[in-house]
């Protein structure tokens, strides 16, 4: 009888450990998966990028835009701030720019706002931006 009870306890313990392992795996998958907001933001950004910009973004995690007033090139890196770099004629970093929407947005939405701002109102966007020396 004691052996039977021991086998039952071992079986219950194995089932409990298997259930805990299954829960831990599900939590890990949920934790590492991008949020729905992140996914929607990146999907919208990708829809607005030209084919060349999309290729740049997929390859390097940045894309380049041309300012509407000056014709300067800007590189927008994946991120929420301090991620816009003005390039010189040799495509080397010249000046960094930090400008973001007032609301807290996911990276895809911020980068799309920066793209639209530089392509439609470059002077206005840079007038409200902070500049910095890029590394």
C-alpha cells in the first residue's frame, strides 16, 4: 500500500511539474512576443515606406528621407527618440536631431511621424527639435 501511495504522489508531482513547465513556456513566449501596439506601429510604418526605404529598414534597421525644404538627407534609425541623423554629402553623420510626438507612441509610430515631418515640413520639425553631436 505504501508503494502505491508513493507511486501516486510521484505521478501527481510529475503532472504538477509538467503543468508548471507548460505555464513557464507560455509566459516566456508571451513576454518575448512584440506587443500588438508595436506590431501595428511597425505594420503602418512599413506601409508608408517606399520600396528603397523598406529595403534599407529591413537590412539596417534605418531608412533615409530627403528633407522637403533643403534637400538634405536624414537617416531615421529604429527608436523612439534621438534617432534622426542628418547626413553630409558623403553619407557620414553630421548632426543628430531629437524630435518626437507629444504622446507616448511605439517606435514605428514615432519613426513614421518623423518621416512625414521631414518630408512635408522639414523646417517646422527641426525648429522644435533638439540637436546633438552623433557618435
